[in-house]
C-alpha cells in the first residue's frame, strides 16, 4: 500500500480529499494535517510515501514545508495558479501539481501516474538507460487529446514496449485489457508524439493491416 498524508487548512476539504484517496486501490490515508508544523510532525510520525500538500496554510507556506521534507514524495494541491508558484514547486521537488478545485477523477489520474512510476522505479536495476530515465521523468506526459488518460496511455506504452515486435490495435487491446477502439486512439497518440511508428502490413487483398511498433 502507498501511504498518504493529506495536508489542507480546511478540515472539510482534507476530509474530501482523504475520501478520494481512500477509494483508489493501492492507496491508504495514514493521517491528515491542517498546519505546516503539524504536517512536518505527521511526516516524522507516520512516514508516508506521498504527501498531498496545500500551499495556503495558516502558519507556513506549503512551499516552505515542501523544501523542509526529505525522503517523501509530494503532490501539491492548491488554488494557486500563478507561474512563479508552480515553477517554485517544480524546482523544489514536487512530483506533480493539481489546481483546486479538481475532481476525484483528476486526482485518481495523478495518483495512478505516481503508482506507475513507483512500480517502474522498483523494477529497475542499479543502472538505467535513457529510455527508462525518460519514462521516470515523465517524457510521456505530453498533453493528451481530450478524453485520453495519462495512466492508460502509459499502460498502452508499456504494452507496446514489452512486445517482441509490432502489434495491431486488437492485439494491444487484448494485452492491455482495453477495447480495440480505445487502444487504437492511444496508439495513434504515441505515433503522433514520436514514441511509436505505424507499420502497414499488406496482405493478399483488401486494406493493409495497421501495425504499431515502439521506437521510444
């Protein structure tokens, strides 16, 4: 289980966000805090893997809390949308930044990305290649077309990458547990951003079969 600490000055908002997290398989809320100092103490006490951290806290800025934290990942959740604040959060090590208000689906998507990154990191050996580094640093997080999910995109990318050769949309769909139409949309997106290539296979008659190969 991925242990999560929720930090928000509003008790009700913290409860709502905790409820969102609790409904996601593989995640567990270990505590909630409502001030910066309480957040730092809760990290020391509960040793969470991930902190959902608001910026506007009554005693400390969430950015100051972020800079004081070590050995824990932080996802910023804030109404602050000015570029200097977002940039400072990125430079200070936040793994992602979610602007309030957001839906449960938006948080689920970010946490799914985070869980996928943790799984990939755990599976890596003592040394990594450029492709693994690109994946860890979010090279696939190019803005997606409307209706596509980052987590599902990474699932399709992993499926294509693991294939011995090329795959059809139907084959990729079966391996990833998706519909053929959905898999094809993600495969076309990966081609558009230069991560995959389309390779038509010509048969004896009719239209060529579209095959997709990972090129990274």
